[in-house]
């Protein structure tokens, strides 16, 4: 009986460490994505950046926050950003998307979809309605 309990403890501790590393990988933007053809990529960029059909690409949660902090409203101030949650559908890249509401002094409010599973990627462009400051300049 002791051997069964010990085996169970070892199994569970292995599950916890693999779950922890899986969560850590996801939060750092390391989840697997679909391999897309050139035609599929061309279809994605036909849609506005930040839409569900063309989400902003970022590396991990930190990359999402850094991107959103770089956005500037028409009055040249950062928007007030609030995370709405995760999308119920996958991004065109095959990953889960996060949804943010960004509000400037003047309406309208903007909804921005972000796919955080793009290791090493820093989005250079602003979503429509905003400008963006260079990485590291915010």
C-alpha cells in the first residue's frame, strides 16, 4: 500500500510541475500555433489590425501590456485600457485571444483583440484610431 501511495504522490508531483511549466509557457507566449500558408496570412492582413480576424500579435501577457501602453489616443494620451476577458473563438493563428477595451477622452471606445502567442514579436503598427510610440519609448 505504501508503494501505491508513493507512486501516486510522484505522479501528482510530476503533473503539477508539467502543469506549472505549461502555464508558464502559455503566459510567456510559447503556446503552439497553426502553420499558415502565404494565402491565409494575406487574408488575415486584409482585416483591421486589432480585430478578431487580425489580432495584434504579442509575446505573452507582458507583451500585451507593453503594446497597449505604447498606444496613444488622438489627443496624444494613453488610452484607459481594461481587459474584458478571453475570446470564445480562436485567433486565425489558432491561439486564444484576449480582448481589451481602450477608451480615449472622446468616443468611441475601441475593442482590441490580442494574440499573445508570438514569441519574440513586437507589433510595430497601431490599431486604427490610435498612434503608437516606439518600443521602449513609452
